[in-house]
C-alpha cells in the first residue's frame, strides 16, 4: 500500500555546506545525522556500490524529508551546476511557500540563483519560480493562489 511521498535524496561534495543552505535559508531542520564505514555489505548492496563510505543528514520540511549524502568512497563526480531540467533523471523538487515574491527576494539576496522571477502558471491559480541550490540542484518554489486547487497541500502541523 503506497502511503505517499517520503523523501528525496541528493549527493554532494560538501554535506555541511548543503545542509546549511537548506536549514538556514529554507527552514529545513536536521532530524538525523549519521555515517557508515567501508565494509558494510548491507549498505553496499542497497546503494549498489562496492566499498562505500559516507556521511549523511536527513532534513525535514513540513511533511517531507530531504536526505543528503557526502560519499567518501567511492568519490562521486561533480554534477553540472547548470544542468538543463530537460535532461533525463532528477529535474527538481518543489517547496510550497507563501508570499513567493518576498521569498524570491530573500533567497536571491542570500545568493540563490533563479532562472527568472516568479511567474503565474497556466490559468493563473499558482505562481512559481525555479532556482538552484549551491550544487546546482533545481528547487521550484510554488505559491498556490486558489483555495481549492488540485495541487494544493494540507499544511502539516509542526510536532
């Protein structure tokens, strides 16, 4: 039985830098940090790597989680920080916001790069903008303008 979306995971060369970006600028909170050393056959089997070792952090934002890995072994290849969103694979994840124009200004002032200013979506029930974290991963900000919208979310109560 599928319950719903749980988390997205990304790899980085600098766990502390990327965790700080999501926590300091986007209000995620760290719920768990950990690591594993080479020789964990169960983890190697699960991630499909040999002789892996890494540090990781699990961050929470409202009703979803972001898992960030910094692999020490094997070393990952850096991604293209300007990777087009039409390339196959992960394209972006989306964060629901209020007052998108103010969030855009705040994040731009903090150094986040955006493709453009927030725009109205088709039929204008939402405004959205795509930006990038320090590793070039694309984050969409969306503000739902209509009270009853098929993409609306039920706001989670912080626990």
